[in-house]
C-alpha cells in the first residue's frame, strides 16, 4: 500500500510544474502579440494564426502537477482589411490579418502572471514552513 502522505517537497514540485507551464503560456501569448499585425509573406497567402497552449495533468512525486501538452492553432477567421496597395493584398485588394485580438491576449497574459505569482507564493510558503519546522527541531 502506498504511503498516504506525499513527500514533503511535493507542494514545491507541483508549484514548480505550474511555474513552467505558465512560463510557456506567457511565451506563447508574447508570440501572439508580436505577430498580431503581421501579414502573409506573399499576395493572397495566410498570415500568422493565433497559438493556444493546452495543459494536461501529470504525476510528480505521487501527486498531480501540470505540463504543457501541446500548442494548438486557433482556426478562427482572419481579419481582412482593404488595402489594395499592400504587397500581401489578394486580387480583390484585401489583406488578411492574423486572428489575434491583443485585448484578449493582454487579459490572458495577466491571468498567466497571476497564476505564476500564486505558484511562487506556494513555493515561498512551503520553504518557510520547512525552515520553521527545522527551527523547532533544533530546540
């Protein structure tokens, strides 16, 4: 029968996995924002498509953490803009723009930052508890 009490560093391992996942999420969001105004490299081509991180549970030291499972491509519609002089314009004069909404990306970034900070607080609290326990054992 497995030990019902997980190892003492399990909370830190789970929080560390969440830190890595949120860091990956922030990188993907930054790529989306960086490409929000890009166009196709050729006339009538497709521009950048928004990327979406997908997380999945994974076991860490007998407890459940999280990991980036994959990055999906958002199949939503592109924005189109009439600009017949643009090199990427199609035959009708429309330029396709990425399906990235910078407001949505900014909100996602803020959520990722808050989740990152929360997991940092978990690690700091676990370290403080370990230090306090060691202090009590020394006496």
